[in-house]
C-alpha cells in the first residue's frame, strides 16, 4: 500500500520540504527519482504502475514531499532498475587534484627517469588516451558522457581551467586532475600553446 502523504492546499504548486532530522533525505530522493525516470524515458504513470504505487504518491515524492516507506522506495528502485542506495543517497562527484611535484614517485636505477603514480586502473576498466591542444578563446564545454566515465588530465604546457563546468580548477604544467565525465565538464585554455594528456576511463 502506498504511504500516506500530506495534502497540498489548493492553489499551491508542489513544494520541496526540508529534510527532517533522522528522516529520509527527501530532496536527494526527489532529484534521484526525476533523474532516473528521465534517463529511463518513462512517464510518472508508467513508473508508478511498475512500482505498484499511486501516481499521486510518486508525484509528491518527486516534489520532495511525503513520508516514503522503505517498501515504496525499494519498489521504485526496482521499477527504475537502479540500486536502492543510489536512489536514496546518489553518488557525489569526486574530484582529485595532484599538483606538480606531488604524488608517490619511483626512480629508475640506471637512467634519469622518474615515474609519478597519478591514478591506478580499476579492474576491467577501459581507457582512451588523447593528446589535447587548445588556445585561449572559446572553451571546450562537454556534455555528460556515458554513466561511470571518469576523465584524467595532465597539463603539459600553458595554463587551463579544467574539470566540472560549475567549478573548474586552474592547472599549470605538471598538474593533474580527475573528475566525473558523466556530468558537464570543461577545458578552457588560458595561455597560447596550452596542451596536455587526457585519459578517458570507462568500464
């Protein structure tokens, strides 16, 4: 049975209630439900039908209202084909920056060679490596790639703003950054002759 939800007064649109201490994270759940439903290309009515709940209940949950039970959320996660934890606590973008001169280094015994470990390869990961060159002016703004893509950039020359579109990081030669490639991201050259190595990792 669908959980009971408070009535919305006539003449008012859906409202987002603040999360209650100790209660379910309503705002996060609302955002996850909307995102995953759009990703699946399903209507409110179809998701509600698959989950066995009322359409009005789902509508209220997407408006960050109501008091969803674990059964309701579990049914929605099954209907949307996403893990329960991802629905109630979506993964947050993880950004890692290693400045020039930082990171664990390994030297060769018979040559002037130093290797700095920047990122290990997860099991079964697939990677594409690119040499990128850019000039000041219009930034390279990228739409989200496939879910799970992570991009790594090491700047070799010049200066650039790189990373998440909403919060890029200024890089100089030798700096490294990794960021989720499945959210909007940007590469903006700040000096002529800017170049670097970009590695796209996808499983």
